[in-house]
C-alpha cells in the first residue's frame, strides 16, 4: 500500500502505519509545546495519542480474530490518522456471522475500559466537556477514549461497525442486497445531516468531523455499489467478462514497442510475459509515461514493469475475482490457464462494466419482445 510501512506481523496479519500518522504525532507535540505544557507535557500528549491508537489497533484485531473464526483471513491492518482499517478478504455472508465480526471490535474497547476502571481504579465519569491533551489523567483519558470509540463506531453508518450491525440485523429479515442499500442510505442520510448542520451554523464547524462525514457518505455509497455488483455478477464466471484480445510484451522488448501499441489502439495496460506465455508483470499507461520520461524509449520493458497479483482461472466466479481485483489495486487481473500457467486473458473493470451493460441491454430487449 502506498504511503504505508509495515511495522510488524501478528498471527499472519501485517500491521501497517500510514506515513501521515507520524504527521499527526508531530502536530500533537507542537500543539503541546505551544499550549505551554512544556516538553514533558508534550511527550505525554504524544504518548497518549500512541496509546489511543494502540487501542484502535486492538479494536481492529477484534474484527480480525472474529473473522478468522469463520475462515476469513485478513492480509493487513493499517493505521491512519482518522482510525484503523482491517482489510478482510471478504465479509461474512451469514448475517449472524457479520454481526459477531462487527461487534467484536467495540467489545475489545469495552474490555479495555473495564480493565482500566477495575485494575487501574479509574473512576467511570463521562464528562461532556472532557478535553483530551490536558495535563494529568492519562489513564482516565484513555478510558474515556475507549468509551467514545464504542459510541462512535456504533453509529449506524458504513463503514462504521454500527452500519455493519444494522445490515446484519436487516439481512435477517430481507435479502442481503436490499439490507445493504437500506443501511447505506441510513449512513448517507446521517452523514449529510451532519454536514448540513455544520454548514447552516447549527453545529460549530469542525473540519475533522466534516472529513469523516464526507468519508462515510462516499464509503456507504461504495459499499452499496460493490454489493450491487456482486448481485449482478452472481452466476457469472471470469471467462464471461475477460478481455481476450490484447497485446502482450516480452520482458526484453524495448519500451517503444509499448508506445506503438498504445498509440495504435485502445489498450492502456500491457501484460509482460515470458517465452512460455506466463505473466511476469504489467506495464500500466502511467508507468509507461513515467519510464519514457526517466529512461527514454530504448529501455527494456521488464526493467520498468510492475508486479501483478496472482492470476485467476477462467472458471473462477466473477464476483470473487472482482474482489481480488479490488484488493490488488492493480488495473488488470491476469487470467491464466491453470494447467500451463499461460496467460489467456485480462480481467479489467472496464471490460466487466461493458459486459454487464451488454447483458442488461439484451435483457431489456428480451423483455420488450416478450411483452
């Protein structure tokens, strides 16, 4: 993942930190010094932020281990300045399982708060005027943070845990796709309401809260779109939507050959293959232009191509392959003959979209004829 570094691997899951997180720590330190807390106070503020995000990490691993109980792996957990993200391979399809996975994270925060209250003897007092970064009260502030995390995460809006809890409950009485759309609409309504209240002066303008509201609005729409896509592609295989006409490049080919293909047609990303036709990497249009600027057209393709995710077979369910494509952050997924390893196609979002549009048009045509 761009702009993130791996700091550890826990039970097969990478723990990553986005580089902007360190900017947050620097900002907190500077604010502490500017507020007259002194060096010791500034260091305590940084330590408190670090402890808070350790609680965020434990929250995410609550999801990780709950999902693992249902056979769902988690490649990585990434900490951002606005929170943590556990990248599950997939969400459970059974509502009861999703409910358990969604509640596992907040349950960790409840447990942390309980330990702080019982073992550390921190009084359970929720003061609405509580100000973080104030002097003293380290354990008290950490306990308040965990309780606030529970309250915040249980807001019924994607991608918050509360949104997934709402979907799981709705999916017990309606189909999964409709439950997702209803839950996503609730999340977007709440996010839009927060933005409007701030814009019209009913709430004090808070840039951080505004960013979170916009993020929730976009993420909720994306969740609904992904599930809708899975519904539409149900029963389809990779071979039904893969691109079979494409130019491949040998690793020892000069970059100018890719330029010729780019200018002569509509293909933008070029697979790099070996003598047996197995895929070695991918030369994207962006990387092609960068390489031309840095090295010129004479450099070999293999020296500038990027790595690719593992290939899929043509009979793989299309919905599962699309999830792999989404997680790979690669514009094309190689489709290979599973016996020989030879590249036989490329799966791209553009090709999938065109396939679905054609199928929808034919379905409307059939409905019209039948009517």
